[in-house]
C-alpha cells in the first residue's frame, strides 16, 4: 500500500483551561474530580482568536519544516475537520492560500474518524501519481460546543496536526466502517432562513448520548484493531504503539483490557488536550515522534470512532 510518513507537526492554541478554571469561567455544575473520573481530561486548549484554518496552517508549517520541504513541493492538501467556520471555502483551501501552495485542496468530513479516512484517501491519491501530500487535521470544537451542557463541554478541546506523506510501502492495512444514524452523535448545521421549515431545527452544537457512544466506541476499537492486524498477519504482541482517538480515557482503558497489547504501548494525551476529534491521533503521533521514542520499523496502530457513526483503524510501519 502506498504511504510513507515523511514528517509530523502540530499546533495547539496558547490558552489552557484546567477543569477548575473552566467550571469557574462558565459556571457549570461540575468539578475537577468529576471530570477526571468521567472523561480523564485535566485541561484543554481553547482558541479564542485563531480560526480553524490558522491552526491547521501552523501545524502544516511545522510538518513542512521537519520534512525540509516548502509549500511549493506539495501536490495535494487534504484536511480532516468537522469544525470549519465556513462551509465554503473549505479549510484545506484556506491553508493552501496561507502556505502559498499551488495544488488541489479539499476537506474530508468523517468526524472523529476523519484522520483514518483521510489516510486511506491519501493512499489512493499517492497511487494516482501525486508525489507529496500534506494531510492536516484541525479542529476548533470550542465554537460548536454547548457550554451549558456539562456532559459535553468538559470533553472537547482545540488543536491541529499535520503529516507530510509520500509513496512508500509502510501502510500495511486499513479498515473503515460506517453505521449511518444521528441518534447517538449529531452536530446540526446552522438553521438559516426557516421560512420553508415545518419543524423545529436543533441548535448547531454537539449532541452526544454518552452511554451509547461509550458502548459503540469500546466495541469498535477492539474489533477494528483485531481486524486490521488480521489483514496484515500481525500479532497483537508485535504492536509497538497504539495511538487511539482521544475521546475518553475510560473508553481506551476498557478496550485495552480486551486486547493482548502491552498497556504501556498505548499513547494518550487526553489529560492535557481533551478530545480534539480528527486532530487527536496525529497530535499524539507528533508528540511521540518528537519525543524520540519512535524507532524505524516500529509497528503503529491508529484507531478512531465517532459521529456517522463511523470507525476505522490503520496499521503502519514507521
């Protein structure tokens, strides 16, 4: 399969809100202890002024710098996001202009599974002949959170990450799944002119049925990891690192207990950044990469789950 990761980059906004600061700032009935026990988040980053595309641009610049490339070297830009400020132009196009790139650019919307879906899309683009692809995942979820709902507003944070990809043989296998429905997770669009509407339109904020989301996520995480390993004939014991979507530490722990992968091989940063949707996996990957812990030949598993409902997993060799 056609992917080699040349470099990684990330960006998070400077404003960091601890649980206590968040509860005081928006006056919700919650506490640091409750949030940590329920979700595993201790603090999150919030973008007060930077647009989604601006965060994505900064992450992309870091990835280009690590690869030793300029924007003119990029042949295609794909951006995974669910929180663009505008329906059009797309976030990828805004990043393209900011970087000064001259190439096609498009967004991919698959909610928290967007990064996994985008990797598969980039693999196809590389097979078609594109040489260097910039994959960005950027989320400004603070703009679509209902800050009066303590069950959701404490979970999410803002951030962006990027990869520079080229053709290679390190993309070992992938699985993608979709289970259409809006009963568990839903983010309505702005209602616009309701002249021709005959029913009430819900507020354009994240809605999530916590219990159903938990059950779906735990089940899909273990099934997708086993499926992607089976496709490549890789044993669970041979996995070097698992980088899961940072949705909830209890989801990660529950799935971890059902798999035979060393618990120390799971990468988590939800305690510091919260759930950054499509950006969470590449953000954790960039941290791992820049820590020096990754070694050539390491086997990596990415897995995600979220709105759609959707899920997926990717298996790569570093």
